[in-house]
C-alpha cells in the first residue's frame, strides 16, 4: 500500500510536542499542535492549512506566531480547531501586535472551539485588523460517545476526545475515509500510463461520484496528447483496489486516570501510528504504579 499520509514529529523527542502530516499528492498538510515549529521552514508551515490544537499551554501554542508570520501576506485561510478558550487565546495573540498596515492583506483565520454539544466559530480577517465576529453552532453529537467530529473532508475525518489535564486537553484521531491503490501492472497491461489523470480519478471517488459517472482525461504518450473517456465504475474495477484507510492518533498532556485511559484506548484502537507524549522512558514503567503522571 502506498500511504496517503506521511507523518512525523516536528521536533526531536525532547522538544515541544507536535506532529506534521503531509497529505500526499495534494500539497496539503495538517498540523497537530503549535509548539516551536520554525524548524519546519516557511514552505511546510504555509502548506499546513488546518491546525489542531490540543490545549494552549505555552509548549503547545507558542508556534502560532511562526505560522501567522509566514501566512500574513498570503491569500490563505488558516483553520484552527481546539478546546474551549481557543478563540480568546488566538485573539490575545493577535492583539499583541499593531495591525495598521495589513488592510490589503487577504489572510483569513477561522477558529473553532468545541464545547460539549456546541461549536463556536470566530473569523478573523487581516483586512479589518483582525476584529472578530463570532458564531455558535450546535453539534450533532452522540452524548454517550466522548469522541466527536472536528473536521470532515472528502479524503479524511478528524475526531477529538477531551481528556483531563486539569483543563481539557484534546486528543485527536485522523482517519482516511478509505484508501485507493492503483494497480500499475494492470494499467500497463491495458496500455495506460501512470499520470495526473489518476489524480482526477481519485478526486471523483472522494467526491462520491457514482459508478456510471463518465469523464474525459488527457493522456500523454511521450509528447503525444490524446483524450479518452472513462466510466468511473470501470476504472475502479479494472485498475483500483479500495481498502481501509490510514489512521493516526495523537495524544499529549493528560492525567493518568482510568477515565482518560479508557478514552485513549478507544481513540487509538486500530491506529496505524500512535503518537503519545510521555515524560518517562520504558525503564521507568514501574513508576506507573504511583499513578501520579500529569
Ligand atoms: Zn499542558
């Protein structure tokens, strides 16, 4: 399987926590937490359009400024998701600067904070000096399920659970809706080449187009361009395998108690990659008996 997500720690294991996830073939990336992140460099920081914040202790939020700085002059929408208080924290950061020279800047920052059964949204525009209007939406959330959806995209879903860190600390799980694998051998046998047209095919599937959907793509053989019509269902059947998607779980600062433990186990079950912050090494496992981890 050729994974769609490529994820890694932003810093070394002793640095501020945070994970960067590249969504392959789409020039998109997701950022989990905003600790020190300048090591990512401007290109990767700019690519991160969706940012999921666990909580706003300094080591998880000080990197907001680095993202803001690279995004400032761009026609871009930054989306931040996180626990109650995030809107105030973003506003506090924005109010820390003077903005009289940014009215021509097209940057938009949208912040969602999740309360029980409710989602609050605030939009900050550079063009008006980041004054903010705020809206409240009610969440369709199963109250007996602590896991709730933070963001839905045709390619993936991000869910969160609120863990006890004396304040809510959100743990996240990123799940690819399904995985599309291309059978290159079969393409080859049919005289077709791997190319940008397969990206179009994937887009049609992610957008939920029906099997009888017909589309025309440009195929290139050396420098010769030819157009060919396909039916989506036929392409799926002949050249693609659709399987379970990737799952990545991310858990940072939490108390060690039974409720947190149960929530973390439920969140991370079946994950392909599980990022979990720990102040202890393997050889310190005996200390767990004291149950004082916080
Ligand atoms: Zn913390």
